[in-house]
C-alpha cells in the first residue's frame, strides 16, 4: 500500500494532532536502522563528523586489506569476500551521509588497494573465484565511473589522477577488453 495511492489517508495523517504525529513518526523511524542513522547524521552531526566517518571507514578498509595480505594462502575467494564486505560498508556510508564525494573517494581507495592479481590454476576449484573477482571489480569500477561522470567538473579534475591509476590497474591485469566491453574508458 503506497501513500500516494490513498489521498484520504494522507489527508487524515496531516490532520492528526502534532503530538500524535510525533509519536507515529518516532515509531516508524525506530523500525529502520539506516533511516535512524541518517536522521542522526543529518540533524545532530556536522562536517567534522563526516570527516571522522570518512577516516574511520578508510582505516577499516586499510585494516581489512592488511589482514587479507597477511593471510598465508589468501586467494581470489578471500579477496572477493573482503571486496564485497567493504563495498557494502561504503554503500552504508553513502546511505547515511548522502555525500557522493566521500563515497567516490572511499570506493576509489578500496579499488586501489584490493589485490586482484591472483593466478589460481585453471583446473583448480578456486579458478572460478578469480573470474568472479575480476568481474565484480570491473562492475564496481563501472558503477563508480558512472557516478564520477555526474560529479561537478572541479571534483572530477581533483579525482582524475586517482581514477586513471585505477584504469591503469585494470590494464596491468589484462582486463582492458572486459572493461571496454562494459564501457569503461582506457584513460580519462
């Protein structure tokens, strides 16, 4: 049931006394953790808190990559798992802050530091994870590129070098064909 389809319900909600509306609103907000966190950020936090969130998540990314690198037999399956988890953390950061700039910077950082150069044996059961990792990496880069293009040109200029390093990483791992197939440029 969508509220826009029930104009009489919408009018009845607007007509409620303020105290009753507040109680309903608080009950609804309590059911959605992301909405609660977003409202907390929007109403009670400022730019310094955004910077702290950014730095905290960047540190979390660095720690997770360091832990992945320290594994004795880390493979593409482990890297894919870490990449998906951290990508989800960046998505959550964006849902809470609605700050596109820090989302793009965090995702760029994540894609820069995640290792994708695993060479599992073709007949190994882990070989499929190597393909999945590279495919996920390319799709994530494409999604990031689409957001990058929508940024203001000054912000694009500031991030251009970092994005070109990412595109070079794709070329260094012989993924240019897959990248060009989905529409990623060779260089900005």
